[in-house]
């Protein structure tokens, strides 16, 4: 499970240093907000073709560990 967390990166200067997915400019907080607004995982994956299901799982795990 914790191997999922390797998908989350924090780079100073990128997205204000906020956690992102695999070095892309897709912030963890954006994915979590969409999930909270009841956007389905399939819709998120369709909107962000570079994302994988494991990236969304990593966001959830990251949030759970905060």
C-alpha cells in the first residue's frame, strides 16, 4: 500500500510546492476535491488521460495519512 505514495511528489516551485501526482501539475488536492464533489473515478480518468487508477488511490491514501 505505501508503494502507492511514491506516486505523490512535492517539488518546490511546482504548483506552489503542493503535493502533485507523479511530477505532473495535477495536484492531489484537486483530485480529492473532485471526489468530494461526487465526480466519479471514471470521469476523472477521462478528464485527465495521463492519470491512472493507482494515482487516485494514492491521493486517497495520502489524505488518509495526513
